[in-house]
C-alpha cells in the first residue's frame, strides 16, 4: 500500500471507531496496524492528523476533515455500486475499498448529485455532508429522484434509467422514455400513468422506481 | 413487387392499407390491433402493387415477435417501397425508427399521419426541410378522412433510396446494435434533426378528451365508469338485442314468416320424409341451424360488435389495463393482459391471436388458458345475458362472480405451475378519440360477414351431426352415456346433452341450444344458471382450438382443453349441489 492510501485507510478506521464510541488509543492503534499491515499510528500523530490525550485518541482539525472526506467518498462509492450498478454486498465492500481512493472531488460531487445526496450508506451508516449537499438544500429541484416519488401533476426531466433487463430498457426507450425527455405524472395509483411528449404510458411502480428524474418546478 | 407499410403501434397503418387497397382490415384505437400480416392489391397510378400491412413496431431490433415478423418481411428482396406511417404528434419516436429504416437502403416514403391531431396540439412540422434532411419524400395525411392519400400514392410511385443529408448517419449502424450507447446516440440524432424542423407552440390546455381519458384511469372515477359501461352493455346487448331483438326475429320473422313459408313449400314439394326432416325437422337445417344462427345469434352479435366497436375506437380499452394491473398480477400476468381478455368477449379465436402482444411465453400460455376457460365470446355472452335477464339481475351478477372467481383461482394456480417469468407492466395509452361512425359501421359489417362465414357452416355441420345421430339412434346412446354427468352431476334434463355436443363445435351454438330449451320451459332457474356456467367454462369452439394449436402447440392446446372440460363440469356440479342444498334449507340465491 502506498502512503496516501494507508493514511486514508487508517483515518477512516478512526472515524468508524468514533461512530462506535471506541476511543481507546491502544485498541484503535492495534486495529490500524492489523488493517494496513504497518504500525503507522505514531506517524499520524507526528504528521498532525491525530492526537492522543490520556490514552484516548482524537482527531485534529485537519485529520477530521480528511477522514470525513474519505468516509464520504467510500460510502458514496458503496451507494453507487449498490444502487446504480447493482453489485452485491460482499463484492461491494471490496470494490468500494479500491474505488474510493481514485475519486476526485468533482467526481464525488457529481456522484452525490446523481444519487440525490443520499444520507446513509448501504450499511445504514451516515454519509458526511459535502458542499453539494448544502447547495442542494437551496435548490431542491436539482435532486435526482425516482419517478415513483413524484405526485400527480408534477413534472420532471429524465436523468437516467436503471437497467435491469435489456428488453425492458429497450421498450421504455422506444416509448420515448429516454434521458432528457420531459415527463409529467397523471396518476400514481393503482399504476403510474405518465406523459412523455405526446405519448401516454402506464407503468407499474417497480418500473417507475427505475426511472430517475430531476423534478421540474412550476408548469405541469 | 411489394409496398410495405411499417410504423410504430397505433399510428394508422391499417387505415392507410385500407385506403391503398380498397379492402378492409380491422382498425381500432389501441396499439396491437394488427397482430398478423395482411396483404392486398393496390393501384398506384397505372401500376399495381401488392401492399403489405405489418404489426406496429418501435424498432427494427428484433426483441418482440412483432419486430421479428416485420424485420423478416423487410429483408425480402422484392420490395418496391417502404411506407413508414408516423404519428405526426409523436415525431421523435417515429424518427428513431426512420433512422433504422434508412439504413436498409430500400426506396421509402415517410408518411406523417394524423396531422390534424398534431395541428390541434400546436405542433408544426417543416415537411420540406425534414424531407431534405432525410433525403426521402415526406407526405402529410389524415388517413381516416382520406386527406393526402392521393399525394402519398404519388410519392410511393416516385420513392427512391434515401439520400440523407445528415453527416453522421452513414456510419451510424443503428440497425446492428441496440446497446444503451447506440440508443442514446440515436435519440440525440433525432433531437438534432427535429431541432429546426419542429415547432411546438403552447397547446390549448385541458381538452375534453384528455379529461375523459384521465377520469377513466383513476380508480375513484374509473371503477364507476367501468360499471356504467357494463350496465350499458347489459342493457343494449342483453336486454335490447338478446331480449327484444331475438324475440322479434325468432317469433315474428322466423316463427311467423320464414319457417312457415319453408315448411309450407317443403311439405308441398318434397315427398321423401328423410329429406323433409333434414330440412325442417327437429334437427332441420332451416328450423335449427339457420334459425339459431340468424334469429338468436345474429341480432346479438350485431349489437355486441356495434357496442364493442365504439369501445375499441374510443381508446377506452387500454385504459382498463391501468385499473386491472394489480388483479392480473395475482394471476402471474400484468395489466396488458386485459386487451386479449376483453377482445375475447368479442371472439376467443381472434383474442388467442392477440395474446401475441404479451411479452413472455408464460403470459401467453396463461392468457390462452383463461380465454379458453372463463371468457365467453360475444354470441355466447349475448345468449347468456338474454337468458339471465329473464331470471334476475342477481342471477347475472352471480354468473359474473362465479366466472371471475374461477378465473382468478385458476389463474393464480396456473401461474405457479407454468414455468417462466412475468414481464413488467408497460403499456402505451392511446388518446381518447371520438369514434367515427363510418369506421364502426364498416368494422361491424366486416365482423358480421366474417362471423357468418365462420359460424354458419359449423352450425350446419352441428345440425347434420345431431340429425345423423338422432336417425341412427346414437343420440340416445350418447345421452345415456353422459347421463351421469348431465343429469346426476349437473341436474339438467337429458336433452341438454345436445347443447353440449354442439357446444364442442361452437360454444355460442351450445348456448343457443340451451336458450331454446329454457324458452320451451324445460329448465328451472337453478338449471339455467348451472347450464350457463358450464357452457361458458366449456371447451373452446373448434376455431379457437385450432388457433390455440397453431399459436401454442398441440400439446398445450390438448392439456388446456382437457383441464377446461374437467373444471367446467366440476364447477357446474359444485354449483348445482350447492344451490340445491341452499334451496332445501329455504335459501333461494337466484
């Protein structure tokens, strides 16, 4: 493991332990040594990421910022793998582990926006908020949500369609349900009825959950 | 040389076909009306071409059966021209297909049909510019009024291999692959083409037809509307046609005029009693086959086809799929199955063909089974309504409830047994349109003609069969053999066996036989209900059986028929004993 990656890995362990209310410096140090196969705890303190006070471990400001960033990347990556690419849990853990280290800040922001600024990772742990999430609070309409979350009378623009099976996707696309298309919702129960351009289509809810849209404000 | 009509579903290909050839193939307002390929001859100027109508497709990538059929036709070499029929108000979808068709390098014309509807919605298309870009003739029409058909015919004769002026189209390869990237690329190209050919101004909001469309799919308004439609059908087909209409034809036209006339003439001029009986006896061709076909069935199917035509052309039927999706899910199907099922109320044979619009093999088998078992065809439905309206509305509701219950139970069970997958519910909903009197009358007329061609020979065949059995003394033997089933299990008079024998040929003929029995006062109310439930559930008519073999294979058809036969008698038996038990307790359900 290269140095950067080792450091990120170690800091994420400290963050996770803090979530579990484990602060004991020795326990945390052991866990880090085991995970990154090197005792880098003293090094992290020397570099000003961590501090030790009366046997308890603490983040410094810069350490916490870096850890938050790492955790955010890691958990967003997990969400991306599970939600969009539909990779199983077991596979996900190992894949996300590698994935998170190569994500640039811009890419992380795009992923976060694409996923609709999720608040939890697939394991149910909180995802630290990023700049984009704060912005999104002001601009609610930019959030990407499944079509099934729209109310009758609302409208949206399709961002992407999750692919389960090819023929299904093909059918949706040939009906004009393609990224970029503007849709409006007529009704949601017992089936979802939407209008795409001049085509009216009825869908079951499971399909409506797979069509992700950006909500459009105003005219329906 | 052939002219092939191609296009997205429900854009009016069949209307164009009828206009080109002067013949009639069924035209309705829902995607999937045409499930088979039709051929006809059309005159274009001084030349004659054979014209081929194809099922609607959204793409040339063969995913569905329809797409395979159409692709096969297009890969034949003797095509003079392709006419792509497009819905003017839905040009994006049409152009996605156009881009694939252009790659075939076959002479083609793009027909922008329903241009009146596009105009109403504020959609303006620059036909000239679109034509230049695509390198093909583009012709506007309103096919149902005949507007633009002459110009379209001219364009067909002149049709050339497309020479599009779109830079990237030459190596676009939309035909070969259908992966996500290609699909995306195609929809981007469509958007860029339409960018300066299409102009949409704000349409006038809240049109009446849209409002009607919306209230029919919302449960709170849609369910009451469905009941109103059913009541209207009951009154028109059951009360009016099967009651008054049949009365008039049977008692006045046939009873007082036609039959006495023939009986008179035949008695006078034909000396041989065998021939006489063959024509006007108990199982006489005139007194039984012709009377049943024209006096009982004909008024009923006429009324039904009229009513049904209005429903079809209004665009109401596909909207039922929204309301019924969840019910069909319990039967391993989805809301799309409502179309073949409702069409089955018209004719089970046609409906079995329509099962093709379903996506998976499992769904097609399930629908075929349910059509065979629980869906009465128009003629049968009318007879049943007529007989039950003489009892009470309660009896009619009971009959409907029993059928629905049997259907859902069997559907639920069969969906667990038949292997395969359910497909998700994705259904295009056509706009609500004002039915055109012209199309409805032509359609009803065409269906009646088809009905007479198909039914009357079988009615005659059934009568001849009964006549022969009667003469040879076989009828008594058969009645005795089936006596345990008919008399003991179902509690019906032995004579009802005849109705079930001819029911093997056509269920409506069997029902007409029961009708005659009940009119003669030979059936009490329990017997009427039991016999009607059994004849409704009974084996399909011969035509439907053959179509089932063709569509699903011999083995499946035989398994379905055997299952249906057994369940019909089982349900009938349970009903008979149940009702009689209740009656003995002093409870009268009917």
